[in-house]
């Protein structure tokens, strides 16, 4: 009887320790993302190449449209995407935004993407909210439209 109780106690203790010891880099950042996170996000986004692993626009899956493209977010705010034969240029930035319908302490970060051409890349143009991030993955969401469809965009480091 004592052995079963000890085993249950050890299992519960290990579970509690495991949940409390996860870091943002390993488990994703489920906490409120604020402008205090901006420097960290800018540093890892501005290094290396990224690919789109999930894209939904107005309820329509569009991930495959970007298959084969890699994205480079340069620290000077320029953005380029290439598929080996064509390169598309744009800009990106992170900006803090406060929402007037929330308290002044409730700010977040907008991940701004801007392309002028072609149409395929213009659909990525938006001031996305950062939903969750790690040093190798960033999940973005755009406001829900009139039909209750949110837009989703996920980049993963290559």
C-alpha cells in the first residue's frame, strides 16, 4: 500500500516539475506577448531563412501556394522570398500596438508584412498579431472577418 502511494506521489511530482520547467523556446509562448518581447522576436526572426508551413485566408487553406519559397527577414526591415528561380522583395517590421478597447497595459506586437507584387504575396500583406512563438516557429493571426473567419500564417525556420 505504501509503495503504491509513493509511486503515485512520484508521478504527480514529476508531472508538476515537467509542466513548470518548460521554457518559451521549447514549448512556445502561451503567455501574453507584449512589446517587451519585441527585441527577442526581432533577433530570431532576423536570422536565417523561413518557410510558410500554414496559411489560411478567409477560411481557405493556401499553404501549398507558398511551397518551395523561402523567406528572409533582414534586420534592416527588408524582406525577400525566393523559390530558386524568382525573388520577390518586400518589407517587414514589428510594432507595438495598444487597443483602445483594452486597458493601456494590454498591448501586443504587430508583425507587419508588405509586398507590392505579385498578387500571391500581396495576400500576405497585413499587420498580423503574434499568437505564439519559439525561436524556430512563429504563429500569426489576423482579425476575424465579417464571416467569423480568421486568417492564419505560420513560419518555421528552415
